């Protein structure tokens, strides 16, 4: 990552992944407060995200918004971003090289937001940040402490919102994980509501 590619939390220019550069409509940056207690990390922008320039819109975004509300949270109070900021062709998973090329931007965003917990939405971000294989369905709700960008961070594994659309049995897991995420916030003080996990 070179100087001038980021302005605050936003990537303003990037040419590291030629296929993504050729395919993207725009760079899709994170949204939400720059000091949010909760930072949700998805995989990569989909077609709707590429068109609207915002992560987690469309059907998955609706599920996430509903889940946040049910957990007593508001989308405007959390930050939402992706591992990769450009829409991959045919909605494929980002490659290891693409994830690696965007890693510096994600680490910078995590460092500057300094959330109480990072919530991974789906397998790709969980494995990317935990740097190991993750069985998301069985590990959803688990918190791990890992080093990200030289700092120790808490990472909460969550199923992807879309998983609840394809497999209704995941709805309870998704809901309980968001409730666990809410435990890390305290709107009145901005402090974590739980101590050691």
C-alpha cells in the first residue's frame, strides 16, 4: 500500500489487482462511524454493492440490518467493510493474491477505528483474519484474540447474512452471534459491556 492510496478510512486509488480494476464499477469503502465499537467485515462487494458504492446492501444487507435491529443495534452505529474493496467477476471469491493486496487497507481501517471487536461475516473473512481454516457454522459466536497489523484484536466469528436465506436453520445462529456482538458495546459509555471473554 502506497501513500496517497488512502484518505482517512477510504481507499481513493488502487491498481493492485488488474482483473478487479477492469471489472469494478468503483472502489467500495466501509461505512459507519470512524470510532465504532463493532466493525463487521465481509468478503468482497457484490453487484449491488458495486453499483451503490456501499457494503452489504441488497438482500444480504436487509438481513444484516434486521439482525442488527433485533440485537438492539443500529446500522448507523456500527462500521461495515470488506476484506476486498472491488467486486470480483461473476461474484467469485477473492483470490489469495487479491486478499493479500487489500490486507493493508483492512488493517489500516481496523487500526484507525480501533473497535472493541471485529465481527467476520462468513468463511472468507474469518479465515483471512484468523489465518486458519474455520468451520463457520460450528464456530459462530466464538471469539478469538489474534494479532492484526501488529495489535492484539478480538475477532467474533459469524455466519454470512446470506446463509440465513439459503439455510433457515442458520437464522438462530446468526441472531445469537449478533447478540454476542452487542454485548461488546455500551451506548452510554462507549465501553465494552463484558469483561474478559
